[in-house]
C-alpha cells in the first residue's frame, strides 16, 4: 500500500485529505502535536476502513518532526506522499500576527520556524528515500496571502511567501527525477465563522485538489478560490 504522511493533521483539512487518499488505497500517517487528538482521528479513519497511525511531533521542534517521519516510514514501509499544512487550531506560544509595519525579527522568526523551516525539515526527512525510489510527491500548503498578501497577516504572509518560493524552486530542481513538488494556496476561510467579506469553504471541498495534484504529477502550484 502507498502511504501519505500528513504533517499538521487535524479534524479539518488534514482529516479530509486523509480520507481522500485513504479511500483510494493509501495508508495514512498522521503527525501533529497532540497524541490524544491524533488517536481520535485514527479511530475515525479506521472506522471508515482506512489504515492510519499517529506519530506525535511538534513542527517547531525539528528533531521530533524528523523522528516522527522516520518512524512513520518504518511503520508503513515508506512514505510516498508528504503533505505539509500545519495550522494552529489552538494558540501556539510565540505565534502572533502583525501588520507589515509592525513586523519585527521577534514576531517573524516563529512564523518562519513554523511555516518554512518545518516544511524544509519534513522534506529532508523523506527526500532521500524518494530519490532512491525515483518517485514521490511533496505537497505544501499556505494561505492565499502567500501570493496576494493581506496587511493584517504581514508576518504570516512573509513566511508563507518564503515557503512558496522554495517549493516552486524545489519543483524546478526535481523536474525529471520522478519526484513532484507542488504548492497549494488556499484563498478562502476553511470552516464557519470566518471574517466578514472573506469567502469560506469546507475542507471536503478543498481536499480533492490534493489528489488531483498527486495524479497529475507535473503541476507546480494550485490555488483554491472556492
């Protein structure tokens, strides 16, 4: 069975992506901070006939993230698809929002660590085996502000923009190797209760985009506009 590892797995987009791949024959490795929440997701997926396992790790603690991905690869016999989309559903120490004129090194650095450095760490954990196999898919998620910045998210968008730039260049580097890297920008609010004037969508509406990118295997970027 092929395996997808979802970094930042939660009850929203992560679960929807897990279901999208799981019903198509993938095993699912779920990676996030809280073991109890991961175990709950595993129970839900297994009740639906999807083989899943939990590997707790914090993306801000890079050694623990690498170790979790190594453990997932050992458990399932490899990782064929990496999906990186951590989103703080509960407060993460050090993560705050700032408009561009109020961005400082101190409030930007945690966003870079969370969004960009975590993604680089995850990719480096799975790339050697993918290179050896000559196959693999790397999918990285940001908000639409990584392409069209929003003032209230000055530091968040800067980190997302850095990740986007790196993913597009990784795509260029890996072209022809059998390994596919792609960036997904979600330009809507996921779920209910979003800010006024911002369109919303359900995770179930977004998740098929990830499968489409995986199947196509050649597209560097996709934007979900609802």
